[in-house]
C-alpha cells in the first residue's frame, strides 16, 4: 500500500557521481588516475535482481552529472530558451576536482544580465530553510551519527543536517501505568505485515508503542521474506527489524519496554511449559518444540501463538484505542466519549474539518484532544486493568482484514495523559530512527548532490536541490486515481520547481524513457547516478536512504496514498521543528506537496487526523513535539 523500495530499469549506472573521498572507482574501462569521467556496470547489483538507470541512459561513457546552467541565474528564461538538458556538454573540455574528490566536467559559467534574481532574492522566497534557526533544545541534547565504519562522512559538518532526533533523559525513564517490573512478565507478540517495507514500518511503530503502553515485553517475530522490495546483495529478501533499526540500543535505553526475539520467548516460556491453551487450560508446546523459525513456514507457529494468546478485535476505522492516565480508573473515558456522542455541551459531533488550521493545544483538555482525533469514529476501545491482569500474552495479527494496523500510530491510539501522548510522538521520532548504515549512506548522497549543485551553480551556495517520489507499477492498480503520465507530472510540479533545477527522483518505474518529458526541462538524478558509492551496500537500504535524501530537498512532491512518500513528509515535519521553519508552530509544511495535483496542498495547512489514515501523515506527529 504505497511501499516502493525498488528503483529503475536500465542496464548501467554511472560511477562518476558516486565516489566519496577515499573510495576507489570500480568497473571502469577508462581509468586515468581520476582525471577523466568514469562509468560502471554495477554487475554485482544486477546479479541481485536490481536494475537501475542513471540520469543519462543514452550515454554511459560520459558522466551522468554534466554541468548544466542553473535556473536560479536564468529566471527570465522561457522553457523554449533552455538548453537541451539531455545533450548539454561542457564546452571547455577542462576538468577539475570535485564531487567528493572525483573529477568532473567544469561547471558552465554563470549567466548574468538584467532581470536576474540573485541568490537571496530567489531562495528566500522559495526555500524555508534559507533562514532556518536551530532549536535551542535540540542543540543542547541532540546526539550524532557514527559513520566511520560505513565509509563516512567523517566530519560532523557533513552529516549534522540529517540529525532530527533528540535524547530526552526524562523520556528514557518514562513508563506506562501498566508497567510493573515486580509482577510476572506480560508479552505482546505480533506478525510482520505481508506487504512492503513502509507498511511493515507502520505496523512496527504501532507494536512498539502498544507494548510500552501496555507494560508488556515485545516479542520480535522471526526473520522472513519481504513481499515487495529490494533483495540484498546476495539476492535474498529475508529481513528482520534490526536490519533497519538499532533494536539493542532501544532495548537498553528505554525503561518500561523490554524487547526479545521469538526464539528467546519460546525457549523461556513455551519449551519450559509455562504457556497454556486459552480454551482448555492445558500446557501446550510449540510444534516439535521448535524455537528457531527464521525464514521458515510460519503457519504452524502462528497457529500455536494464537492458541496461547488473546487477540483483540480492534478495528482502527471504527474505534480509537484509549489508554487511561492511571491504569485503574477506566470508565471515565467511556463517560467522556458518551458526552461527545450525545452532544452534551451543545456542540455537534466533531468533524475533522473544524480543526483545519486550528489545532488543539498539545496539553489541552482531554476531551478537546479526544474530539480532534476521533476522525468520525463513534466509539473508543479500551485497554484496561482487567485485560492486563487476565492475559499473559496478547497477539496482533497481520491478516488482510480490518484489524490490520498499517496506519500511523497516532491515528489508532489516544493517551489521556498529554505527557504520555507526547512521549509516544518523541519515542518514535527519537528511537525508531533508521540505523547509522542508512543515515551515513544518505549523508554521502546528500553531500554529493549538494557539491554537484554548488559546482553547477556557484550562486547556489547551499547546494539546494528538489525531489519527487513517483509510485507506479502495481500501485496504479491499487490506486488508479494516482496514475499519471510524465507530462501530467511535469504540469504538476513546474509552478514550484523552476525549469533547469536539479531534481532527485525516487521511483519504482523501470522504463528509463518514461521521464523524458521532465528531462527536457530539468536536470534529473536517480539512485543509479551514485555509481560506486553504492558498491557493497545492501540494496535493501537504498529506498530508505532515498527517503532521507528526499526529506532534505528544497521542494518535495510525493505520490498521494504512498506510505513511502508519507514517511518523507513526516521526516520533513521533524526537520521543520528542528530548524524552526516557517509554519512549524502550526504543523504546516511549506514546499511539501503531493501528486496528482488534486492533493497537492494536503500538507500546507494543519489538518486533523482523518480517513484514509494510511494515505498521508498528519502534523500531530511533530507539532509542538518537544513540550515537556
């Protein structure tokens, strides 16, 4: 459901854009000690069923990163007057060192003349980051990246802009009212969603917070094949959550949340005879007393788990799961909901539209916060003290039904205590962060793009670029309203992305000619243009790194209904808070848009949570998130 970790379908990738300092070029038939542009076949990725095209599929001998005139110095130029970006060449033929130590064609001279906007005039209008200021709280407690083991960057200045997460000591000690380290251990087991990574991620965020809110030990499911997405460098699609997150660090840091593997759970509780059938009360053991189910057929295990656990029929479209502030007084939230339903205070049942541009204070009265997130649901579900005491193991399924939790966590759960609600927002922001391997790769990609853009246009001192995510292929059959031609995409972005701009495109489209109409107007870059920077990197990480790259662009256009695009928008929300960008106090995002154009301005004004929950992210995830 909007999950794309795949990229492009061509035969080769250019190596000239991707070399970091200290990295050698590979696969080149034209190595002249770094004094000429090089290309690579990337056979190791093709053997893993990864196909990619670079921005210049018609010319693998030349660098895919020729220096094209920058639009910010040619703002009066019409589309017809722009050079043909697909054939523009460096007329001087000279070379210079750039792009992280690798040679590249000399940038074309800047144009000058009357009517040209200078850098400050253009960027202060178009780029909310131009006047960004650091959040003083963030500056004090932000932690860094450790990139030395991942090929760099080695300087904090080269990766600091990517750090949005923080470390609140009070959050690390925060526990749920249901957490009691002195009672017998309670467990939460769950199934990994059967779709692509971004739906899996949404489900995992829900499970992490459910486990913490319920005071339960989270049991991580066995490794399994991912249904959609990239195979790793060995051609395998087997994944586990610690491939993408630092689970051990989260487990060590967060009080009130213990995390163990399914294998540990089965050894500790099942094989030892501690678990009983929910129907007969008899002790039952896992099939064949097997404890290692990694990459195995899971039906026998899941049947066993279902027999010893309680499953809740909580449909997130019908009910909002509420957690009491005390864990003992449960009925008052039902009474509060009843007052809303009978319109006791004279106000009609809330519609999400009444909160447009008018968010409720994050520390506002409980009933007001409840009204804001109901999203048309006329009942609440409760996890109460009786449920907690009566069930040693609770289980969440990932079947194709109404209980499937592939929606933002804040659209499913509500916490009476506003401090716990904000803790939940920060827990996801500050803990469920892609690991250093992913962020360091993204940092190298962002730095490379910025260096390239600066060389292309010295006036663009910040190296600003734009980005779009276009979801196609199977997505178009699921959501036919999102099907777009390249000309439709071009028409949708050209009012906000100036002709000639460098655009990074993340996409699952495999036809390299599809984006030709955009290539005639813009300077396009793809994952394939990073060349040997990607050598030896697990291709399963590419899409995640692309999300980070897109989140740091000046303007971003995503595909509506895509959870890949939605997560980019959420990251941009986190950055808006860190950098005090215009609109951050209301949760609105400037320069974050959707395609098709009917949904273009979904993020431009605060909106309360509403259906379809999975189609986008909502500002409640980042607005005023650091309030204590």
